[in-house]
C-alpha cells in the first residue's frame, strides 16, 4: 500500500472534481450503483460498525416522492439528476455487529450506551457518505452532495419505521461542465491546520 496515486487520480478525486448542479444526461446503471457500493464499503469505520444505509432514487415515481422534501433551490437539479443517493444511517447498526465483528461482543457496548450508539451511527455514517462521493468520482461519476431538504418529511416517506435517519443527499450522474462557476476559495494550511 505504499504506492502514491497518480496526479490524474488526485485530480479526479479532489483537485478537478466539482459539485454539479446541471446534468448532461446518461444513465447511472444499476450495475454501476452496485459497483459504487462495493467500493465504498471498504472505507474504515470505528469497530467496523458500517452504519450507512443508502436509497438510490432513480425512478420517476421515487423522484416524485422525494420532490416535496426538497428545498426549492434543490428541486430542478435533483429531478434532472440520473440518480440521487439518500445517504442515511441505521440507528440500530449494532444489531449487525455479530456479523461485522464476530470475534468480540461489540453489540452490547452500543446497546448499553444509547448516546454512544447515536454518535457512532451519525459520525461513521457520515464518513461512509464521504467515501461514497470519492468512490463515485473514482468510477467516473460526478456528484452533487447537498443538505437543503426536510429530513423529517423524507424519513417519514422513505424510512417510515424510524430505524434509518437521513443525513444528506448526493445527486449522481454526468455533470455539465459548461455550467460550472469558478471554484470557490479554500482555506490555506495555516488557516485550517496546525502541527503540534
């Protein structure tokens, strides 16, 4: 694992990657979505808890269910995206810990500490959502991650039993590069970091 990713790879994942709001068409196939998850799942989570759950919204009927949950500014870009990932987390992720950590009783740690379970689910589900964005870019997809939706309304529609909680949305497809504005500034190292 001592290889360094090529400059082209770093550009694809980070330096040249952008958040897209306009899509140029092209299907995001079910096979590509499965490949996306198969790559994403290898990102690390604490105690291998893997709490992220994803609903990939592709059909017109599912998009119509999603539409009333969106803030006005997110409707057009989401309705025209080939797919939208609802990145959520499982509040009872620990029920799968015997499968994910068969050598230890990790489940009881979380069952007996609901606050730890909540923090762990949200933090690690968010991490996995970030891995999903990087995996999508690695597979040639453009991404449009966003907040700007009514979590409670979405959860009532897509996760009515209450076990899964939505975190963020990520439109997936093939972005229209001509629609991009200049990249917004980023903080420099000295503004965001320190070495102690």
